[in-house]
């Protein structure tokens, strides 16, 4: 009987780590205070898994910021700008790499495969020196051992680490970080030696890049790496873990032939074709870590179905060789359903969060070993049946409307150049118009007002007055700063998806269903359990109020259907595109009501479009087709004079630029500064873009305030590849997480930079 957990949430059931981190960053608590909170969380997680009967309990999946950054620290691969030379890497260097500081920018942050988690991208070059500089994996193993708990230390594998890296600034873009494999392996050997000396029996190498479309030389790197490490494996059971998709056949052959590896972990929830590969052959005597419990969604496992799969696998792999596992780390799921005291009981019975998934893994492991808990399985079967038959799940009218969308194209009748001309006549904007992405800082008073209104402690009138006052302040500030297209600041919104989800039918919410997005930032994804529709307008009241306060254009802010889908826990009983079309129709109704209310600029954010892209190239065209179509559905009915914006952030967009163009938005704002202006390279390579575009001119995820000159320099780089009449000037992302003390000077400098360049462009004519 053996259960295995790939990884576990680190924030804590009540976001204890988030608050400890932010208190430390604000100078309100000490490093010791932060370490104490972290140690308490780790201890409770290990004990919980041990008490649940899990055999393979992970350690070193805890992180103060990000597991890839932890690996960078372990390898001593600190970019030279942070001034680190030797010794154990401490919080100062670690958090400077993650967040930047007053004088230095942070490292790039991008999405972890196709999830909403962001990792810190390693910056490597031919001169990068590697040394064993963070002993975290070993110290956490010892920490658990001192509690009497044997754990499996988890590290990002050497090949995936290098494949997820990028060439450092100043290094040729053609440089391949994979060429550094021979230089990182000695550090991995040191880690292995120290783990063995501490008494470790197992080690887990996460190699998630094995699910990607890799070339033969990249696959060869896995063979070389594990051959080189084999001599350090003696006395250890070694698991190579993959997740998030099917493993391609060539990669399956590579992984199952790796020297010295005793077990292989596969995602059998998203990787259904991997089952066929296992059935066609699995190495004798090795362990299969079968990821049948979904680590990325919140639906209770269909235990009867999973047990059938596990028994089939056991018949192939051999008795005692199948280990029941999660499909990936549970860090992508909320912590514990027990904390949901307000959730509807029927829906609650359909769900399992991380703590419940641990119990499911153990129940399946016991059942596979012949010790089936009949009562537990019976309750699970009843919940599965209730979900299938519940009338709350299906709305025939919505199903019909969504089905009718499939055969058509849904484009605006006029091309974007003609629309931009019509919009300019109406809006009369200057060259290089300035705007922001939508949100303004969320003060403690604002949050309190929302909380009190939700708890019925203040009346609706008091709440609306508080929001009106805040919107008025934000509008006045933007007018003082001389921003061209204003926003209302979104004071009434807790989260860009949650706010809309709360007003759509077919969606429910949790109180404590928090999931880490990056660093201390957590999100509370909606749960889409049924057909989605919009009972009434969601934003028209606030946008109309804000527009009445100014003569400048007021941009209405909506979240697009693909982002609502990708940032939610989505029902798994129908194709994702059907759910997306339903959401698109709801947003379409909202767009048309905003236009009817006189709003001339409407932003429909699709921050998560790239994130939902399947990891395998063969599946990408189908996804992009329905995702782009969903966006076009939302605004295909508006007049030419209504300007449609969209926003995207923190992903690699260059490979889907043609799909972005196909979205047919009038203006796109897009993250650019933190990724070292990688976006601009696509235009240097000859891609023509005729719509408005605003590549971000400064990074809002760092407290650093850029100077007017720095921003002007960024805009000049954009002008080298983009026409001045389509270029917008804006920050990288929304300002919700920043403080006004940072926002005011940064926006002042941004507007000044735009004005400076307008003068230069005018005098150059």
C-alpha cells in the first residue's frame, strides 16, 4: 500500500505565509518571525500527510517565493547585478532576485507551463559560475526527520531547469542554457551526497519539460544527465516526475530508459494517452507513480473509475509496483475544504481540495492493496451521481445559444484601420496616448468597506458612497496627471475574475479557496459547476458613474471569457470550449449594455489567453481557434466608434502573435518591460501590426520607480519598430498591488515621457 503526493500548497490554510512575507517585506517583522511561520507550516503539512497514511511525503516543495528560484539559489546562479559572490544565499539576495529592490530590477517572471502560477526565469550565460549556495533541500529533509517523518526531497531536475532558463542580458539570444549541463551536474552531485549523509532514502527529480515537444538533442541531455548522476544514486530510490500533459512517445522511451532511476511519475488526468504507452511496455521491476488524483482541479475523484485504472496498470506493471499519486503538485488547488463553512452543501459534496486529495490518494492506495473503505467509496459514488443529475448544472437555453455559435465567425464588419479612424474622430486623442491597465491601489479602507458591506455591517447606500468617493479621487488624480484615457480604478472589485464570477449564474465561490499565483500573491478561483449566464448588468453602474465625473474618455473594464475560464476551476463534464462560449455570450451582453450607456472605450482583458495554450503543438491550433473566436464573440456587435481594448500579461506571446492579431481588438496593451522587451523582437522580425498597441513601459510588480528618461528610452525602442500613430503608453499591468507613494511618481514620469516624445516627434516633422 503506497500513496505519493507530488507537492503541497505552501501558503497555509489561512494564507499564513502570505501575511508573514508581507510583514517581513514591510519591515514590520524579523527574518526569525518569518522562519518560524514557515517552519510551523511545514511541520503541520508533513504531520497531516503522515497521519493520512501517505508513504511518499514530499519535502523541499515549500518555498518562500518560487521553487525555480530556489533551484537558482541552490546552484548559486545569481545574476551578477545582485552583487553576490559566495556563501549561503540569504533573504536579501533571494528576495532581490524575486522582487527587485530600490536600485535593481527583478528577474523575469513568466507562467509555469499552462498554469496561473508564475516562476522566476533563470538568467544564464556561458560565464555563469555554479556553486552549492543554498542547502534548503537538505535542511528541510533534516527538519522533517527530526519530527520523526521520513520524506522524499524534491528538486527541479537539471535538464528542466536549464530548458526553462533564458540567456542573460548581454548574452547572444542564440545561446543555449542546455550547454551548461556539465557545469550544473557537480552541484546536483553535492546535493545528493549531502542528502544521503543525512539519511535520505528517496529523491524526486521534477522534470516537467519531458511533456513538451522536445528535439532529439534535448532528449539526449536527459540520458547524459542521469548517466552522469547514476554513480551518486547508489543507496537512493530515484523518482523522475512529469506532469501537466501526455509524455510524447520519444520522451517516454527516454525517461523509462534513464540509468539509475527506480520510479517514473506520470500525469494520468491530463495525460490520458500516456496510459497507452504504459500498456505497450513498462520497464520490469520499476515503480509507476500513477497520477490519477487531479492536482489542478477541485472535483472529488471518481474513486471507482480510478481504482479500475489502477488495477489495469497493476496487471501490466506488476503487484506492488503501482504507487497511487496526484497528477501534479497540489499547490494548484486550495488547501482544505474544511475551511469552507459557507459553501452550499450539495456543491461542497462534489469537491476535494488539497487536504481531501491526500485522503483520496490514501483511500485508493488502500483499496488497490485490498483494504477498500466501502463507506468512503459509497459516499463518493453518491456524490458523483448527485453531480451528474443535479438540475442546477444544466440550462437548456444557454446550451442551445452556445451550440449555435460554433459554425460562424463573429467578426466586426469593418476592418481595424477604418475603425481606428472613426474612433480618433470621436475621441480626439494625442499621438502616444496614455492610459493605465485598470486597477488603482487598494487601500485598507477600501478593503474594509467591501468586507463590511459583504457582512451586512454597512448599508448599500454607505457602500456606494464609499466607492463613489474613491472613484472620484482616482478620476481627479488621473486628470491632474494629465492621463488621456481614464479608468475608474476598480475599487469595488476584489479580483478581476472573482468579481465577474460572483455575478454570473453557474459559478460559485469559496471563502478560503486561495491558490498561490506568485510570491505572496494569491487568487481565489471561481468554481464553474454549471451552465453560465448573466442575470443582469455587472459593471454599467460603476462605469457610468465614473464617466459622469470627467469629460475625458472613461475606459470600462471587463474580464474576457478565456481568462475567466483559465483562471477558474472549470467543470470537467463538458469540453472547455463549450463553457468558454457560454461565458463569451454573457460578456457580449455586458459590452452591448456599456455601449448603450454611452461608454466609448471598453477593455476586455485576456490576460490568460497564452496560459491556456496546450503544451503540445499538435493541440494548439484547435485551442487558439476557439479561444480567439470566444473573444471576438464578446464585441462583434458594437459600432465602429466604440474602441475595444484588450490586455495580456506575463507570458511568451511571440509564438501566438498571429492569433493575437486575429482577435481583431482595436488596441492591445501587453506586458513588455519585465521580460526585457522580448515582445518587440517579433515586430523587428517583420510582423506587421495595424491595430493600436501599448507594450508596457514599466514593471508594476516591483516597488522601483522608473525615471522619465528611462521610460522615454523604452518608448523610443518601441518607436523603432512600431508606427507612432498606433503606439500607446501604459504600465505593464494593473496597479492594485502597489502603493500610491509609488504609483503617483511612476505615472507622473510616464506622462512626462510621453509628452517629451510628442514634442520631439513634432519638431522632427
